[in-house]
């Protein structure tokens, strides 16, 4: 009887080992499945400017927008109204920290300088640029980059010149 007991005990150990392996494999597969599900979500910021007859529309809500990816409707988590780098209004299902900085690139290839070009640059620097904006002007002769603190240190006329 003792011999049979040892055989049964050996079978029992094999059965326990097999059960443990099967249980662990299910556990590992379920963890991989959870990891894969969580890694498929990517949030993307989409800047949108809506105009109606030349006037900017600033009273839109999250329900006024649709985003499709490969024809499939995507969930919109938040909408922000940003003016001159400041968030003026937000509607959020989830809290985000949107990028509000702006970058401007102007490319010129001018055969003959005209004073209106200087007026346009001066207008842009006076009425469009705000502290924190990135501004780069590219000409055939040189590339100009506005330093971060330039708007605080120099007069705008000096920057335009």
C-alpha cells in the first residue's frame, strides 16, 4: 500500500505542477491582453480655426466637433478656446494641459525691397506676436530667429528693423 501511495502522491505533484502552469499561462495571457488594450490609446491635439464670413467663431462646444480616423468616429476628450497663448474657455471630459505656444515662419525671396514689406513685418510684430511666440524669418541671405526674451527687452520697431 505504501508503494501505491507514493505513485498517487507523484501523480498528485504532476497534477499540481500542470495546474499551476495552466493557471500561470492564463494569468500571463490576460495581463498581456490588458497591456495591449491600454497601449492603443493615443491623444492627439488638433488645432482648429473656424471662420464664418471672415469672422472667427469662438462659441463652439465639444458637441460641435467630430473627429474621424479611417472613417471611424473618435471620442473627443476636451476642447479649448486659446487666444494669444491663454486658455480662455475649456470643456473637458478629462483634464489635459494643451500646448498653447505658437510658431511663425516667414519665407522671403525678394528681388527688390519695397517699403510695404517693412510695413507688413512691423504690423505682424506689433499686432500678432506675443511673448513666448517663436518667430523665424528666412531670406536667401540670412535666417533670423527671434529670441524668447526679445519682446521684453527691445522695442518692436527695433525688432522689425
